[in-house]
């Protein structure tokens, strides 16, 4: 028997994060967006609520909740702004959950525990200036030197680049091996040779931090290698299964925000003597948002259920990310249309929704990549059990 209801614990979590967003993000996000300011105090407050490690087991400093609880957190935070959902996506979904799956006990104690507690902030370094969807083109090199590796290269479009304490970095030990040479490393900001700089001029997510990570002769101990040499591609793909899930869940929040803003304005604004909500074409756009939100929920929570059961879900998570992100982008566009000229200014939040929504259809695998994936699944060309033979599946944007 299917049960679509949230548990008591999940309803309490939803209420807590919704109240948090209303009090700590929504009153300030317009100014933060204008100032291109990412507020670290918000992250600290999320950590105190246990939300930076919501689905990390309690033994490793987390809250020990399930994947759909993580989805709830991401939806509610993105309702406030994409920047703060992104912080949880990258820190928890891409970094911490990857350490949980692939890390040694020593690595978990040293890095995962403080990250799950929110004492340290984690980021994810995969994309490079010349390597987005093509994993075999990574230029960041890792050369073995005794008990260490020497890393040289750069990563770009890295969220939390200027604030993260630890980076999960992917480098190649042998470029001739293409993706089979990719290897993962835990790199601390404090390691000599690690520098970062912010990226200016982004279309959206002005309230978030995105930057470049430069590695110049960075000496990384062998104990900081995650997995074995050549396992980095598999590790990256498993991380993206979680990262894409959080993006899809966040897209639900952006769709809901667009819907709520449009409903409110449709009641307030009058033309030809009636509320614009009485006009059928406005109703059509609002109906599409409602249907899209409900569709996204079903896809996201199905994916979360599979994760909770320990069932491989690359196909389902890809579909959820693709569809939910597209719906969010279209909903934000329609929300601007409903607001008319006012929607084109930052007097109303929908223009920010539109700018932010564009990132959702690019990072964690472009919609074009996900379209190809879904076609190949349907045609029988792609099988999840062949993870080590799968083609690269991300875009050049690590959130």
C-alpha cells in the first residue's frame, strides 16, 4: 500500500525549516541579492538546528534522518533562496554523504563528523575550465610522491569556494586512462598552495558564493585519498546521485515560491474591473505551476524512497532533477508574465526566481544530458550496474 503522507517527524522538520526560512532568509534576501552577499550566520544557525547533517547517521555527528527529510530541508530553503539550499546541497549532498559512503573510518572521524555537526564546511571540486561534461578531460594532475600526492590544477564554478574548510577534489593520476585515471582527494583549505577567488558577474544566485579553486603544488597525504586510484569517477557519479536529488528537491521550493507569489499578485492586481486571477490565461499559467509542483513532488519523493531502501536510483534521480528543474524554470518565467512589467523589476521576487532558476537546468547535469540519459535508459543502451563504464553525466557547474 502506497503512503504519501509525511511522518510526524518530517512534518515537525518541515515546520521548523519553514519558520527558519521565514525569519532568517526572506526578510533579508532582497538586500543580500543586491549586495551579492552570502550570509555565513545563516549557515551557522542551520548547523545549530542540525540541518547541515540532516541525513548523516548520529554516530557521525548528524541528525540521522532519511533522504526525504533532506528533500524537505532543500525545498524549504530554496523557497527562501537558492543560495542556502545550494549550501546544504554541496556541503551535505555532494561532500559529506560521499565521505559517508566512501570514506575510511579515520576519514569519517576527521572530516565527516565536524562537517555533519556544522563545525566545518565542505565543498565539491569536479568542474574545470576545460572539463565539464567530459570527465576524461580533467587536467588537474595528481602525481604520487612517496607518502603524498602533489596536486596541480584549477576547479571552477565551485559553490562555497571562498568559505569551505574542506574540498572533495577530483584529479587524474594518468590522463591517458581518461575517466579511469580519475581519483578523489580530501583537500583542506589550510594545505599550502590552495587559493580561491570568487566569480563575478553571474546571472543569478547573487546571494551565494561561487568561485575558482587553484591548486599549486598542493601536497596531499595518501591518507586523504578517497577510495583507490582510478575510483574517482565512480565516486563522483555516486555523489551526483545525491547532489541531483537535492537540486530536484530545491526546484520544488522554487516552483512553490513562484506559485505563491503569482496567486498573491493575481488576487491583488485588477484589470478590466476584476482580479487578473479571473482571466483564463492567467489561470492556465497558475494551473501549470500547481500541476508541476505536484509532479515534482512525486518524482522527488519516489527517488528519496528508493534511496531509503538502498536501491540504485540513478535513473529516477536523473528524471526528477531534469523534470523538476525544467518546471521550476518555466514556473518562474510564467510568474514574471503574470506580474507583467512589475515582474521585470526586483520590486517583486519573481525576477530573482527567474535568474536563480536558470542555474537549476545547467548544474548537476544539464537538461540535455539528462534527456540523453533518459532516452538511453528507455532504449536499453544504459544500465546502472555498469557504473564504471558509464559516460560522464555532469555539466560544467558544481553548484
